[in-house]
C-alpha cells in the first residue's frame, strides 16, 4: 500500500494533510488476514490525514476493500474510457489523439476523412477499439 500527496489535477492538492492512496497490491497466491486494514491503520496513526482519495479500476475491481477501510464512494466511473489494441500491444486514447497521429503519420494529412480521424487511422493501422469501464472514486475523511 503506497500513499502520496494529491496530484495537481485535484483542487485540494495544496493541503499538506490530504493524500492519495496511490496503490494497493496483493499477490494472488498469498492472503494476509486484515492486511489492508493493518497497513491503512498504520498510515492513519503516523500521518493523521484529514482527507484521502483513491481510485478503483472498474474493469477488475468492485472497490469493496476501500469500502471496508471506511472510504465512501464518491463517483462510480461515469466516463467510459477506451484504448486501441493490436495483438498484445495496447495504446491509450491519449497516445492516439488525432493531432498526434497526424504528426506521426503525415500520409493521412491530405486524405478526406469522414467521421473520426482517430478511428480511421487506428483502424487503418490494424487496431481495434476496446472500451473500458472507467474508475470509481473513493474518499476517506
């Protein structure tokens, strides 16, 4: 379990007693009874945070661990995300913005493309669009 200061995109990031639970990972083959709870309580006792935020990936998790730690669900992944996949290679939507693609592949600049430039180029390059379920946001106060 790792914690950090809030990132700049969060409007509360200048408060020194506000944190983000950045990562919580367990090994599939190992189970530590109340491991998350013990780690979280240790962080609370040492740093005395006023506010903690964390995110859970809805493709893989329900976020139930955060609920058990006392976090409250703030937002249930409303924005659907996607990535471009070709074989085992996956590119984020940020990597495939039309402006970046046109810079990387100038041959597409003079083509009259109807609809999404990003979709046209990525399909032409052999990629498929894979939609994701988004992230839920959890808060601890």
